[in-house]
C-alpha cells in the first residue's frame, strides 16, 4: 500500500452514514468503497462510485495462509 491508511471493514449502516456525509466534511480525501463480489454481480447492481476488486476463489484460498496486498486486488492503481 502506498499510503499510511489501512483498509477498514465496516457495517452496512456505517457505510450509509459515510456515503450520506457531504464530501467537504471529510477529514481526508474521502473513502473508496471496494466491492469484493464477483464481477457479474457488481455489473448488475453496485453502490455508486464503488470499485470492483479481483477477489476470486483462488485469491481467497491463498489469503487464508497470508495477507493479500491491495496492489494485487485493485486493477486501477490510481486508487492506491
């Protein structure tokens, strides 16, 4: 990861609160919502401005033994 921020797992209610907060009230540049569902599910419906990440079954199996870096999951490197 290129920044000092760490990924944060949140509840659906917390996400709703964040998304309803005006961007000018953020203490940082905002947030990036990573959608870890399969691409076809993401294509059918997703949160506006969320990003689909490559979290397929092979990566899930490999991650059980170690940590997976965001660089491997996010295709758009400008988000890092």
